[in-house]
C-alpha cells in the first residue's frame, strides 16, 4: 500500500496514519489529489505495475478511479483558461476510463489475478479445431483444402495489380497519357 502512493502526494502534504501489521497500510489517496493529472498518471502507473493483493484493495482502487471519473472540479468563476481546464479534465477522464479498464482486465489474469509480475491474460483462440477433421474423411478434406488454398495464393500472387479488390478496378477508364509508340 505504501508503494502505491505517488511521491507528489507526499510532497503536497498528505500524511495519513499508517495501519496494518507492519505499519505500511495506508488508506486510498483522496480524490482531490488524484484530480491532478501528474499525480493521477503516477498513481495509474503504480497500480498497473504493482497490481492489487486482495479483493478489498481492488474495490478501494475501483472506487478511487470511479471517484476521479465522476467528481467535477469546483469552478469559482469563468476564467480565460476554461478551455485548457476542460481539455485537462477530459484527459483525466480518459485516463480514468483506461485505468478502470486495465483494473478490470487485471482481475482476469491467471494464475494470480491482480499480480502483473507473475500473471498474464488467458489466450483463448477463436478457431477451435473441429473433431470431424480428425476422422479419415476429415483428413482427406483437409488435404484438399490445403491444395485449394495453395492455388488461391498462387493466383493472387500472379495478378498484375495485387492491391485491387475487384476485377473491374484493374481496368483503367482513363486512357494512358503516355505518348503512343506506334
């Protein structure tokens, strides 16, 4: 928990009372600090690098990110910098959505959810092998399929204009402007 707190938060005077068995557990960073873009970027980097260790830490991180997303800054008066502030607020919202997405994806990692050091996303291919291809007729069909695919590849490589998607696109309706050699 101590390592997840950005250095800038300490410099801005945040000093919570540590708890836990070893005195290294801190509450989540207040949303007011996370609304600063540089602090928020550093916080996102830390949660993506270090991950989370238990469900409570995941939920607290989730709540902090949602808090950043829904909290609107207090505007005292209309300033000249309103457009810049709106742009920065939009950037913070984009970062928040990306961080929430990353947090949810980290919950789907294996073998240990939330630990990016030893886990990764499970890869599930879309193309499952058909059991019918393991039969005698399936193997024959697979050989024929390979021959057909090879012929298609050869035909495609022999075409004059490989970038064309349709036969009629090869035909040029405008006559060539080069002088004829007749």
